[in-house]
C-alpha cells in the first residue's frame, strides 16, 4: 500500500467518480475517520495554501494547496487548521467572526508553505456529511483520481461485486461461478445469470459496487462491454478467456479524470433511477446520448467491471431467440411494429393512446397534471437535459395495477395517482415538481414508486402544509408513478452504532474537572421524515439541550457527568414524524463514570 495518504491508516469511504445526488460526480476521495474528529491531516507533498474555505455547507472548513508542478490539492470537512501554521486557524476564526453566516472563500498569497508530511489541520465534519476527510487532486481544469499516484495505491485484491443485470423495467440477479488470479496477484471473478436463460436485445445496465479493501460500497473505476465470438455459454468458454481482451469493446467508460465542466454529467453514465448511493451503482452499457442504438445480435456478451487496483469482475450472458415478453411481467399490448427497436414495455402501464412529447437537448420543458385534488407541475430546466428524449403525462386509468403500499404506509380506499412517463431522459441536474395536493387525511403525503427497490419513496417535505393541503417545491431525479398515500409508520430511535466518541478524546470540549459525555442517537423514519420541531429530550424528567448533526438523522446530546445521579439517571427522547406519528417511548440508562 502507498504511504503518501493525507491521514494515517487510510480507509476509503467514497471513491473517485462515483454517483452523487443531482447527477454529480464525486470528484475526490473520502477517507473514513470512524466517526471521530481531530485526526491529524498531512500535506502529501511540498505545497502552499492558495485558498481557504469556511462554511456550514460544501467543503465546510477547507484548504486548497498548490504545488510547484501545477497541481492543486483540496482538503474538505476539516475541524480546524491547527497544524504547522497556527496563523491559519486564527484567520479562520477571524473570518467566522466577520461573516455571521459562516461562509467565506478567500484566495491567499503564498504565506503558508508546507513540507511533505507536515500537519495542516485536523479532520472534522464541517460542511455536509458525517465525520470524514474529503481529498481532491486537480490540474488544468481536470480532477484526477488521487489513487493514480503510486504513492497512494491501495493494497486491494478484491474484485468488484456484481449484483444485477438491469433493463429499464426488469432486474436479473447474478451469481459468481469462477475466480482466477492474474500473474500480478489480482483477482478476476466470473459471473452469470442466476438461472439459465437467453435474453432478448435491450438497453442493459450493470448493478455493481466495489469495497476498495474497506467495508463501504463504493463506485467502480470503469466498465467495458464486449461481444464475444461464441454462440453459447459453456465451461470451456470461461477457461478460454484471456486476462486481457484484445478486441475492441462495444462500449467503454473509465473514470480516469473529470473535467470541471463535466461535474454534473454523471447521469450520462449512471442510471439515476436504479442507483442507490452506498448500496448499488447502476451503470449504462451504452452511450446514453446516442439514439437509435443497434439491436444486440444473437450470441454471447461480456461485461467487464474494473476497480482502481487492477482487479476486475466479468459477467457472461447470452442474447438468444427471446421475445420482448421475456422482459415484462405481462405481454406488451403494443403491436411489434409500434415498438422502438430497443424499447421495452413498462409492465405497470397499459397501452395508452396519449402521444409522447419530443424533448430536444437543453431546451427545457414542463408537464402539468390536474385532477383528483392534485395540481402539480414537473419542470425540466433548460440546459439540464442531455440528448433527445420523450415524455408524457398519464392519468390513473392507464396504470395496470397500482403497487401495494409497503409496511408503514396505507392506501386510501380510493387511491389517487398519475404517471410522468419519461424515456431516454438524461439530466445533468434535477427536475422539479411544484404545486399542491388536497389532503383528505392529515397524514397523507406524495410518494413515487421505485421499480428497482419495489417500494414507494417519499417525494419530500412540503414547504407549507395544513390538515387539508400540502404545497410542494421539490427536486426530482426521475419520473414514474406518483400516488398519495397515508403515512402510518412511526420514527425509530436507536443508539448510533458508530463509535461513541468522548469529546475529550481528540477535540477537547471538556476538561478533567468538568467532563462531558457525548451521546449520539440515530432517528429514522422511512415513510417520510422526522419533525425536528417536535424533538424533546429529558434527563430525569428535566428538559435537556440537544443538537442535530447537519442534515443527517443523528441526534447529539451532551450530558455533564456532574448531572448524573449516583444510582444512575434516565434519558428519554420524544419525537414525531411529519405526519404526526409519535415514536415509541425511548429510554436510556446513564450510569456515572467511576
């Protein structure tokens, strides 16, 4: 393993180039700090501070350092700048006092040089996200993977994990059937469909993740898609495939670098509807901007997924004499001549005589639905759409069967729903949904069906709400079936499984005379969201102050040890969700330290 990492004992919790919400690329590495603040951060080479950030969002407390070879290195989410140059921390504090909103970005002259290995500050959780260190390397308008430097190579011999082969409306589970090792010791895993079948031609995607020698599920480094010179799968075929394929791939995507202008174009390579960040990253096996894609011929195809260390996983599957009905739960109602060359029928929708609107690249468009107490508009901002697409609004009568409500949700007797049916829509940002719905029950909310997870997803919190109406202005990254459901599930409270870190461990906020105990609790409501205004915390019946950790569902409570009874004290938490459902009573017993 390379030793030139910005922190000791590096564990990667976010990879370079992986998908982030809003169609963004993650253009750096995230180093795990195991829920601790105050870990020393090092300079990775001789360089000088060029810019200082201090903010409650984005990089938080961050530094950009420039080296003599023209590269710049960005460190984000730091706790402070306590290191070789104390003046940097004094400057940060001064900017904090001068800017009440705590948002400043300042270009600095070359007053603060660092040698390789010098301490530049301490890790934290400023800005957004849990405690971790964000680290970028850039040059000439491009961001490069920090792992390209051999001094930062990760000792990793684990191949990416392949989960599913996706189409637009179906998913096929995969299973590993073989493993080989290269002469350099790297791993090549082989996968096939979980069940022998020949698939029809379609626009396929691959669902995968890579652990990068850690526990987190990260994105991968590259994808390649090949047509093999074989007519069927066989054990001999697996044995005959060389380490390196000499033929040219049908499609190739490798994230070696990302231009500044491309930071919001991740939707070109990832399927945002199916990607679940931190769980499964779903990549296209074709150029999403290229229309009129050629049908896949009968034969055997290979998908190769690469990580940053030389390991790879390969999926072999067969295209045969199958029909479009093999891709859907019901036989399509469209006559074959009306179907697009690689378009599958959505099994949730009936044949509709409602025309699609053609959406030209970067033009922008809006679609409105009004009916059953709903007045909603979906807007695609100009400049966000890449490539040509089609879309339409369908009312409830064109839905074959509305998916049932999952646990914690309840369908009204007469469910209200509509469809935003979008095809080939690739965005470099978000769509937006705005308008209002009539609430026939106080706990009704707007939900969007997720065909990949088979669950209803809460669209988001209304900006204004009464017992009879909810007003929305929210971001969307996909279309589908929208419905109004009742939220009957309650929030869940449990102690954080991350390390409970005493505040006097690395970042001192207490002393030996007045020790303070830090407590953290995860509060989760999968049906909507917790109502933070309803939060109440009590210690032996006395109200206690608390704080929410940024935009996360982490509740933090600081309890001075001197407040605890010798026999122990009871901590209780009360909270509701946005639909007014209260969490079950939660109590924690706090015993004084010896």
